[in-house]
C-alpha cells in the first residue's frame, strides 16, 4: 500500500518478524529512512511522529512496546489500544 504522499506503508520484507510484531523494536533499531507513525484504535486517526524527539525524551533503547501505552490520540483523546506503524520515505532517483 502506498500513502498518497508517496510513503511506503509496508516495511521491507524480513524487517519485522510477523510472529513478534513491532513491539520488541527499539527506536535505535529503525533505519534512518524509516518513519514512525501512530494510529488510534477508536477513530482510526493516523499521524507521523517525531521519533528523534521521542528518543531524546525516553532514550534510543526504549522499545515501541514500552511506548505504546503512552500514546494518546490528538483527534479524539483515546488512550486505549493505540499502536505504531512503520513506513519508509519514498526516495526518487
């Protein structure tokens, strides 16, 4: 699936173990060209987040599973069941 702004929403094959999901990944495990997004389970609001600011606040070794309970939707305020998405920036040329 491709985002309307040209961002791949599915990471490269083999990058994520489908049995474990992405909760075990640390911020330091993400490649420089990967984007981190969050999705609300209630209203399906999606938003890219600044992973470098998150790493500055919580450290590069924090896992996405540890950060998941801290997610709060900016649209509806939901804090239950929200999750992360990983994308890759589209590179032309």
